[in-house]
C-alpha cells in the first residue's frame, strides 16, 4: 500500500519529532518468543543528560514532541522516565506552541494504580500492554524471570484503570500464535465483559513473528498458519469490543542505551 504524500511530508517535517527511548533493556519477564538478549542495562546519567540537551536544542523548532517509552521493561527504570518527562513538560510550559505527548509499551506487571497515576501526572497518556490470551496460555509464554505466572496481576492492573476518572488510552496487544488459537474466543469474551463499555480500552491483534530470537525455530511451527486463520476470524468481532489501532506516520527516531540515534524510514504503522 502506497504511503500518502501528506504522511511522507509530515514524517520529514522539522516541527514534529518522535523519540523512542529505552531507559533500560532489562526485563522482569522471559517470554518464550522474545528476541532480546538483555545484555545492556540502564540508560546512564550521561545519556539521560544528552537526551535532555537534545530536546532543549530541538524544542524551539517543534510544535509536536512525542516521547515513546520502550524496553526491555521501561517501568524498571522509572527515575529515568520521570526525569526526561519532567524536562519535556518544562520545555512545553516555557513554549506555549509546543505540545508534548507520551506513550509507553509495558508488560503491565508493574502498572499498579499508584504507578499508573504517576505516569498520567507526567503526561504519559497511552499504554500498550501485551497479553497472550487467557491465563491458561498467557502464563505459559509470558513468564517472569525465574518463572512464575503473570496474567492475574496484569489483569488486575488493567481492571483497576477502568476506575480512573481521567482520559487515557490502553491498547491491549493480543498476540496471536499457534499455541493460543483455541483460546482466543475465551479471551475476547472476557475482554468484552471487562472493557467493552469503556472506549479508552482498545484491542490490537498482532501475530507473533520470528524476529531473530533464540526460540524462533521452536516457537514458530506449523500452528502458525492456523494462527493466521484464527486472527482473521477474530478480527470480525463486534466493534464495541475490538478496535484496531493505527498511529499516524511521523518523523521517528530510536535511541538505545548507548545513545546511538537513528532515523527510521517513514512507514505506515
């Protein structure tokens, strides 16, 4: 599909910037299909300082700044996130023409009510949380470091966010793969019951793909074809319980712990 000229122009505009920041590459999960090697730890104080200087230097030309938090598990380094977000909010306060938005990709295990409130106060307004279906499947593929179930705590954190009387968006990223095709309907029923009345909660189907991890050959089996069929079937669920999520194409950069900065080619999300 061709990218519209308007999106290409927007992705190259000097007044719009998106940074993808990895405050740590450590993670408290060991998902069976993960491609990360976890060799790098926290973003150093020198890199945090460099990020803040970069934002200050660019801020005068910007109308829109988006900070996207990724990992690893970014909530393992909340102080880094807080320091950068407070700096960005200070820049926006000093420059009324600058709008700052932020999102976070998290496994959701540490996203308890206190943590969610702090993130919202900092201006993080969109949360992407991954699930692998109901607990019976999720707890086999998305396990804690050292072992242990994760679904129930994540689910309780998501349910708690339904009681928050503030605007935000939660994107539940439902992974689709050969091991969970027979349980997707069970999860969709539970999701609809818990979140269908709350338009802040959205559901994104995402097929697990081989991305170079050590378990690629073991995990991506003949069941993958049936996973695609199941994904296509589930995507026709009622719109009130399922909504696809897309993000406008913009100028995007990825910054890793070592502070290497690279521009990503414009593409539709």
